[in-house]
C-alpha cells in the first residue's frame, strides 16, 4: 500500500512540475499574444479608418507588434538580461517610432498610447509569464519593500521623499477652503458657512 502511495505522490509531483514548467508558461504566452492581437487589431483599424496623417509610422509599430507576437515564446527576463549583457559594447540604435519628426501631434499622441500599452503588456509578460520571471520578481519585491522601509526611516524630515510628498498632498487636498467652519475651531461639528 505504501509503495502505491509513493508512486502516486511521485506521479503527482511530476505532473505539478510539468504544469509549472510547461503548461502555465504556455498559457501565459497565449494570453500575451491575445493581448497584443487586440492592440494590433485596434491599431490596424485606426490606420484603415484614416486617423493617421502619416501611415508609415503606425505601420512600423504594427510590424513591431507582429514581431513581438511571433517571438512571444522567446521573451523572458533571463534572455532579456543576457541580450543586454551581450550587447553592452554596442551603441543602441534608436528605433523608437515615437522619435520620428514627421509625426503630427495627434498621430504622436495616438501612437504613444499604443506604444505604452505594448510596453506595459510586454513588461508584465516578462515579469510574470515564465518561471524565471516569477523567481526574479519574487526576489525583487521583498528587496523593494525593504528598501522603501529603510528609505522611510533614513529621512525622518520627509523632505523629498515619496511618503512625505504624499502626506503633504493629502493634507493640502483635505484642508477646507477659507470660510468653512472647522470643528476644531469652534468645538462644534457644524458644516455651515461662516458669515
């Protein structure tokens, strides 16, 4: 009986490992491609509707999105880091479609929104789409939390810190305008105007 239970546990462990290493990342790649297809289709619809004065820039972005879709299985945080490390001696060629000078302000705005959406989707896929991203993201989150806690205690005067800025903004937003009674001024809790 214990041998059957052992075999059952081994098979279950192998199945769980296969799901974590193969099935879940493949599902994440499919979701990533689906999200990019939606962005690509929306951009193609905008080009067909004639919303762009210069159609070459959105077509470049469209082809870039299609390259991301075709190479979705190759995107991962480890491969990205290795590619950046391997290309460390070369000048980066600026291939961003948003840097073109022939874009009108409306075209630039529309393309910037699409570009930011593609970047957001891709960053999410790189960080959460594969086991290597899960591990690195899992290690970076506690480091970021510890760094923010250390930063909070390191700057007690809150000059220039994010938390101090947020606190000051909340105080500014919640301070009543002049002419409104404040309960601490009169000892009452009236919301009437002072005349």
